[in-house]
C-alpha cells in the first residue's frame, strides 16, 4: 500500500507539471513556467551530486575525496564522469566484526 501511495503521489506531481508546462507554452507566460523551472533545477542538482550520493550509499573509503572532486570539478563533464566512475568502482569499507555463533558443546546424555 505504501508503494502504491508513492506511485500515485509522484504520478500526480508529474501530471501537474505537464499541465503547467503546457499552459505556459500556450500562454507564453513566464510565471506559469516557474514550477517547471524549479523541478528542472532540483533534478539537475540531484544529477550533479549523483557520484557523491553513490559513494555515500556504497560506503566508499574515499567518500570525502569523491565529494571534493564532484563539487570542484563536477561542472566539467570530465570531472563528473571521473567522480562517478570512482564512486562506482571505489573500494568499500570492510564490515564491522560480525557476530559469530557461539560454539556448541555436546550436551552429555543426549
């Protein structure tokens, strides 16, 4: 049910954005295009910081350096692809000490 609600919500937002964009194109009114411009800006920011988010998700050892390369050189397409490749193939941290099963000793009489 929760996933269905998310799909309906996102579908409604996309439908509203399409209607607003269509009205803006028909009326040539810049005020109607403001929500579309805001959505495009947010999508652009999310795509720009995709390498940093991927590095954080994968828990890479060099997450800080990937973020630095992404912020400082991401505006160049070359720097963005370097950060994306580094975050996708970088070394991840070792998981913590796993909780092992206690040793089993035979119970006498069984």
